[in-house]
């Protein structure tokens, strides 16, 4: 009993230290992500890539655990599906009009390949992962640290846009979309609707805008390795 008590006390102090500095956690997360994209992944060294990637993935989950975030707070819920869906749906419709409009003006699209329905079906799963990292972790922690939802949304969107550099078109869309998604999440926290919006708009963007702009949605050093 006496040996277990100091261990619990140390664990409690560690949790208190982490929870007391919520905004530092997403900054560390994004910094490691950028290091992975620009430095570690290009090495091709699996012994280096796998542990760093694992740490990156574990940071949001660890943060949610230490902060004792509930599923409802994280946006994993159905009770506000309609309220969120109507607002996210309207924002997505505006995004669709903008993306398709630019595509038509440039003469690039929309130009869907055969089997694109599979992309519309599966890409929201990747959208869910990104929205979890963006909303349930980054936005929540920065909002807790700043106490200002609008500022937190702007910072979160900027951080995620930086992770899509040097792809200017993708970074711009991430900046704008990220800010809108954060503001919608603040009103009605729901990852399901945001994942669908994210996934569908990404697929539409890929097949509507000129390939020379998007480089097949590549980021980091891979952006320059793209060939038409």
C-alpha cells in the first residue's frame, strides 16, 4: 500500500502537469507531424518512421484520456446529428458550388473516373481521422488554453494548413475549410457530419481542379516529385 501511494501521486502530478497546459499538446503534435512529413518519411527508414508515426497517433488519444474527454464532447454522438447535419450540409453545399465553379472556369472538371463512387464511400473514413485530430484534439485543447473559440478555430485551421504545405491549393482549402469546420463543431460537436463533408469535398476537389494545381493531393517533398 505504501509503495503504491507514491506511484499514484507521481501519476497524478504528471496528469495535472499535462492537463494544465492544454495548448502545448497540439503544438507538439503538429511539430512532430511536420518533422515526419519533411524529414523522417523521406528517409524511407521504417525503423524510424514506425515509432515516430505511432507517437503522433497516440498523442491525441493520450490527451483525450488524460483530460477525461467523453464521447459526446469528442463529437462521437448521434443526438445532434440532425442539427449538425443541416448546418454542415449547407456549408458543404456552398463548398461544392465553389469547387465545381472553379473547376468549370478552368475547364478541368468535374471529370470523374470510373469507380469514383468507391472514393466517395471510403474517403470519409480518412476524413474522420483528420477531423478527430482537428476537432476532438487540436481545437478542443487550443480552445481550452485560449478561452476564445474564434481564435482557437483560426489557429487550428492555420496549423492544419501548414501540414498541407507546399501544396498551395490544398493548404488554402484546408485553411478555409478547417476554420468553417471548427466553427460548426463549436455549435454542434459531431464528427460524423464533418467526416462526410471533409471526405466528399476532398474527392470532388481532386477531380474538379487542374492536376497541375493539386499534384494528386500530395504534400511535403512528395509535392515536387509529382509528374503529370
